[in-house]
C-alpha cells in the first residue's frame, strides 16, 4: 500500500476542459487566477455496509466522479468559499475562527471540517486565508460519498496551502476524525478510499492500523451504479447515528453475559457460557465502558465471525431493548447512558435493536472476506458467486439493519430482473444508490431496460437524470494539480 503523500501533477489547464472552465469561473468570481487545484474522488462501496465504524474491513473503489477545488492563498485571514452549483451559496469567515454548526449540515461546513482537522493536527492558531471555488460532479446525498470527498479535498487544500507534508494514511485518518465535527459518528472507509484509491483496482480497507490491499475485480463483469433519486443526507437525520449507537451497545452487553454479571438473561445455556466458559475469568476484569466496536468483542474472545454469530444468537435477545433494560445490564443510570454512550441526537431514542444490528455486522464482515477470497481464487462461476454475496448483503441491510427504503428495494429488484447477478444498496442507505454486478456482454441491454423500468414516468417522459445510471470502473485517489 502506498503511504507517500498524494501525488502532485503539472498539467496544461487549457487541455483539460473542466479545469479550464473552473479557472475561468474562478477569475470571474475573484478577479484572479488559481494557484493550484485539488481533486478528491467519490466512492462506491461494493460490499461491507455499516461495518467500518464497527472496526471491520470494507471493499470500496473510487469512482471517476469527484470534487475539484480551485485555490488561491491570500495574505489576509479571510476564507472565501464559492461553489459552481448555484444551489450552494457563497460563504466567508475568518480562517482563524472556524465554527462548525452541527445542527445544519450546510455544504461549506464539510469544507470547514477538513480545514479544521489539518489545523488541529499541526496545532496552528493562525492560518492564512484563501479563495476557493468548489466544483463537484458526484450526485449529492446519493451514497457515493460526496460529503467525504469535499472534506478530503479541503484537508488536502489546507495542507498544500501550508506547505506541509502528510502521508495518504495520515490524511485519511485526520479527515475521518474531522468529519465527525459535522455530528455524524462515521467510520473511516470514505476518507481512506478517497486518498488510497488506485486506478484499476478495488481496495480491501482494514482498520487499526489503517491499510489497503488491492482486490482485482472480475474482467468479465462491470459494476453499475443506479441512483434511486431519493436523497438522504446522513448528517441531517438521526438514522445513521442510531445504528452506530446500537452497535456500540451490542458490543458492550455480551461481555456482561454468561456469568460476568448476575442476572444474565440466558445464563448457563448460551454459547458464550458453554463454549467460552474458560475465558470468563479473563474477561471479568474487562471494562465494558472501554469497548466501542463489535470487532473488539471478537478480538477479545479470539473466535471466528461465524462463532460470533452464535454468541449473538444467545447473548442478545431479538426483542428490542429499551433504555431501562440497557441501564440494568450495564449497571448505569439513564443519565449516564445519555451522557457517556449516546450521541446528542440519539439521547431520546426509546428502542434499540441490538441483536439485529450485531447479526448484520458479523455476517456482513464475513461476506467481505468471502468476496475478496472469490476474487483471488477466480472460479469459473466467479460473477455468480460475487452476485450472491451482494444479494445477501442487501437482504441483511434491508431486514436486519433496516437502512433500505422502498425505492431502493424496487431498484434492486429491477436490476436483478434485467441481468444483474447481484445488486445492493451502497452507502448509508435510506435513499441514494444501488451497485450491481452485471456481465459485460449484458451491459447495453441492462442499461436500456433499467432506465426504462425505473426512470421513465407513466406519461412516457423521463425523470431528471442526476447521473442516474452509469457503469463505473476503479478510479484513482486524491491529488494536486499545478498549472504547467
């Protein structure tokens, strides 16, 4: 895995229509010429949904769509942000007084997250000002990580203005942490692939420590992204953070099962008691309040994902937990639950589905590893096997994690009907896109049929495209452009 700084390329701007247009718009807006440009791609997660923040490996690839920022450092402390999309209003502030409003996930706040992350990493109190013009062609709120691409782009912009150096891994970790300033308790997949992506290959992204491994995708198939056209900004609702909190709680409570605490609901008969009784003494000293991720539970027990599914079956009950029951299990008060564990926008949640969320995470983590193994072994029915894993992933997201929506389910069914070997939601869910694996020879008919079945209105007219349906291939990661 490459750990060097993001690449810097010298280009003839006149030979790149998008850069040239951005340069002209920048000059019109600010009356000057950009000193450099920064690019950060969006991504599609092929498999491994909602498990990065639980500590498990994911398998994304960068897409060709990206965020591009033209930049001019200025001698004042003024930060001026503009966007080529008129829907996003201009914003200006002092570079030394960065305030991020968690209650309103406005576009400029994502830029501020990246800037603040770099500022705090280097412990800087004074930052130079800059003029920035942002251009993006990633469909917003589509599950293709437009927001994280902007955070990463802003982080690299700030680093370049400062004249500092960081590795891709360091940048990814800083940007993953700083995006949480917006209020979303996400993992690190989006930022990692944005920096670590390489053209022509998907990546298995692993955490603690962060590392990326090439995964060669099948040559006889293509991956197609279809936008449900249902927008869902994960920072604008509590859906995402509720799932994160449910997973955190599901990581804590099993440690109190099997005799670790009196009153275990299934004491004496659960797999944790029977299979791992000899480990109980070791875990009596474990502090549950230090456990945040489901992967930590597996690591502490030293067992397989398949065995963790058995533990989940018996250590957590399928009925939803209410806050009072959780407090009894953990031996804490409601106030401690709210202030020590839950995020601000989940403190009033009345039910937590711990069993279902843990079942999804452990089974999805296993599917990621199976997907990588099939890609390495390349059996004759490789595309079919990969498709089956993607289908299983969608069912788990829909039924166990409950992060789908009727439009996504309909789109998945349409994609499978017209030739996809597998199709699933990608990204946070509750809207956004699907990703489908399609045999290459079926691609033209697949695109035509899905377009007609999902995007054509009953009156025969076509819904707005929003880059709704397109085949994609693994793209490269974030970089800096200098004019030659």
